[in-house]
């Protein structure tokens, strides 16, 4: 799709009035009245403080908010008292218009990318409009490595409690990291910065019309960057608190979207990762933030029971996906009244066999992901029960061990991928 068909006439007029820029900050919005003014003001302060001589613009494509979000964006205070000591030489422009199509983060990000292409921005930064706790320094932390030509994509690292985002820590992040040879620490969601060239290349791709990938857009973007062998880095930003989304997918749907996208990325970029050799740590900017507050209480019993019932009820389906030995070991883990114990090696082999089955087309990625949900819940219950008494240092060591298992068993994934059919 041409850039001109993505940008509305109103947005084109506003962007032409802005002219060419160095740094474009995008904040896609949809009914974010509770947080958007604070976010926009903080971004203004960050740009004035850290990039006072660069040409900058904040673009806030809106999905059709009916809560006054757009008015709040336009009326956000400039925080002049905080800028008084800065040597700002340029005005940060502000653009907020409704974009065509269904509301959602993907449509907003695509609009930002198209705007960056039009304005020939060197740096594009995306921020979540629901975040609280943001500081002006976050702008520099993400944008500076790209501005200096050191990185093509910068991912955020936010301090999180240990029970947060297990789908990323237990599956998506170590899977993609091991496959592409990049040790990821980011949760692959929310804020990021990239070059204008990378943003422009994504605008015309077909993925924006694919329902499965859109909710897992960040996973797709990171995998695409790794597939292109771009320079990735990470930046410590500090704690982030995100407002709950009104329409949040349940676990089965979310799992199918995120894991299905990860499997698809492995398929589409196979030529880029199959021959990768030793994994590498990514350059990381800044210092880790302090641990977040107390961890929530999680009832692991329902997860364990879902694992046991899934192993029992989905046995015929699992035999189409997993090796007999893997199924046997999972069945053994499901026996007994205690919490299941799914060792790292068994979990990694399970993930790799599911990924290889997706590649062979045993069934659709969505159905494969659905069959994997009970096994994932069993692994989460096993891992959470194991780390309950660990110190922060021991927990970090534990996560590194899981990552190492994904890396050490990577040859089995490569072998399965290259084989003709069968296990």
C-alpha cells in the first residue's frame, strides 16, 4: 500500500507544514485521556532537554477516541518551567489526527512509520500512551543510540517482578534469542526506537492486514530486525506502569497470537537464522533500575490442573506434534498430586518440537498454539513454584540457565527444520 493511502489528507497537510525532521516521536492513541497529557508533556521535556538543536515532532495518530484524547494531546502543557534552564533552539511540533481503519496499536504504529518516511526522519521512537512513571530521560535512552548511528533498533528493559510476563521469559524471548543468536532482555512490548530507514521499509509490507500478527506486532518487528541482521541494543528505562486495556484478549487468544507470530517469523526468516553460530549479548545502555514492589500472589493449582487435563484430553493431537519420548516425559510430569516439575530441557524440547511441527504444516499455527497452552501453563506452574524462595541474584541465574538450555539444544531445532517431514 502506498504511503499516501495510509496518511489522511488532514495528516498530510499537518506533516507538510512541519517539514523534514531529525527525530519523530510517535504515540498512537485510542481513548487514553487518563494518561496522555502527562505522556506528551514528558516527551516535550525529554526532547527539549536532550535534543535541543534537532528538528523534532510528536505525532499522535488516534484511532477515533471519544473521550477527548485528541484535545488533550493538542492542549498538553509544554512544561515551560521545567524547560527554563535548557538551551532549546527549535520548536517541537505536535500533530494529532485520526487515522483510517480499525483502531489499534498496529494501525497507529504504521501511521507513525509512514509519517516518518514522509518527513525523512533519521530516528523514530514509539511510546505507549498508557504508561505512568515515564521520565524525560527515557526519550534519550531510546533515541540516542540510533541518533549516534550505533543501533538500528533499541528495545526497552523495564524492571519487573519475577511473575510478570512469563510468556516472554519462558518462551518467546529465549526461543527467538537462541534461534537468531541474540540474547534478549526486553519483554518485546511497548516502547522502542529505530532508524527511519527501518520504519520506512515496514510501511508497505503485507503484515498490517494479517489479524494473527497485529496483536503481536512488537514480536514481529524484533524478529524482522534480527532476520535482517540489524544492530540491536537495549536500554534500561526504569519501572513502567501501564493502564489496563479495555479489550484484552484471554490467554488462549493471546497465546495463539504471540506464539503463532513467533513461529511464523522463524518460518519467514529461516535463511537468516539457520546458519547463525554463537549467540551474542546485545549492547545495553544505562543502569538497571531497582526491583519493583511486592510480587502478586498467584494460585498455581488451576494451572497445574489445566496441564494435567490437557495432557490427558489432547493426547491424540499431541501425538501429531511431539515425539513419543517427549509425550511420555510430559505425562510423567503430570502424574501425582504435587506440583508438576517440567525441567528446562524437557520444556525446550517441547517448544522446539512445536516450532518444527508448525514449520512442517502439521496443522495451522493457531491450532498448534492452542494445543500448547496447557503445556505452557504446566511449565509456568513448575517454574513459579521453583523460584518462590530464590533471591533476586539466584533468580537471574535461573533465567540464564533456561536461556542456556535453549541455546545448547538449538542444533536439534535446526536439524528438525532442515529434515524432510517426519521427526
